[in-house]
């Protein structure tokens, strides 16, 4: 029996931008090694696997080509997009996901999908050995949350021009490193890039979950309730952000680029 697999560009309003993710909606759970094999075959930053949950909604797991991760924004956005596009949910229904990071939800308003994720602020922390060397920047702030390091720099230009030493970053023992700076125009409040060689991805094109740390960080600095961010990777992506208590609302668009049948 074949299984439909869909590739979606998340945080994108046109194909070949944003962050691609593969989405597999399964009738029942498959073993972990099978999911790892599919993720390796797809060779995208994330492949999402959904199964119906007994308590309603869907169980959701995310895999890079090398590891399972505990939280992923763009593959959740892609999964929500597929559920509405394929008719698993009506346009006015919420998507509900049971994950390793608790219950996550998504809502749809026109072309925009809004994810409801937990806040995960970065707390000031000393730079681990090799971090500054790998980035070759003068940081204004270094912090760490549950998953990642956050490094603030002076400007958007510095963020865009980074050429990290990935072999050093690989050894840091965290999921990833986000580098962020203020936007250089009124279009974006801040910009960022995200590097995760330790998770099998040198640079992630658009990282929704990183904004669980970036949103409270820039809200406090800029004294703004609503923020617009740009992840300045080669593909790029736009995110709209808002805090609600201990949750972050992360909004983006998504487009389907490929759908096929998996025979495995």
C-alpha cells in the first residue's frame, strides 16, 4: 500500500522559498526506524509524521535526516497546511497536535496560518568554547534556552554576511545557534539566521521554533507587542509574531510544491 507524501514550502508565499518540509499523514503509527529512513530519503531539514490521536487531533513527530527533534515550527506549519488543503480539516477548524513539546495548535485566516507555541526565552549564558571563533563576530548578548544558543549582533548586515565554521558549531552539543540583529529598514523589526550542524543541517532556511526565543527577546528590546521578522537565509522567510502570556503566536504562509506516493 502506498502512502501519500507532500512537500511544502513553509513561511513562503511562492514555491522555492521559505523552508521545505515533507508531510506524511499515516493511518496508524509506524516504527521509529522507518520514520528515520523516510526522513533520510527525503533529505529535507524536517519530515513530519502525523497519526490520528485517540484524544482528538493528531500525534505529530518531526525528524531531520539524522535525528528526531522535540519542536519544529516550519514542519508544523506545513502539516497544518496539508490538513486543510487535503480536506482533513475544514477551513474554520483548528489543527491540534500532540507532540514532545505538549499540545500545539494552528488556525487559518486566509493565506496565513498561525501556530500557537510555548515561549522559550534565552537566558544570559557564557559563550561555550568555540562559539565566538565559529561565528567570528563580536556579540552584544549570548543566551541559551532549552534547545539553542541565541547570539545578538549589531546589525542586519552582520547577520547576512555570516560564514560560520560548521565543524566547530557541530561540537557545541546543542540543537542549534541563532544569530540575530535589528532590521535595517521599517519592513522588518529584526532578522536572524539559524545554524544546526549538530542536528544534520548546516543552515535551516526558516526556523519557526527559534522564534519562541527571538520573540520575547525582541519584544523586550523594542517594546512592541507585534513583530515582523525575516530569516535571512538564501531562501528567506517572513514571520509575524505576537506574545500571549507564556505562548508565542507565529504566523506564516505555505505553498505545496510536490506530492507523490511512498512505496515502503
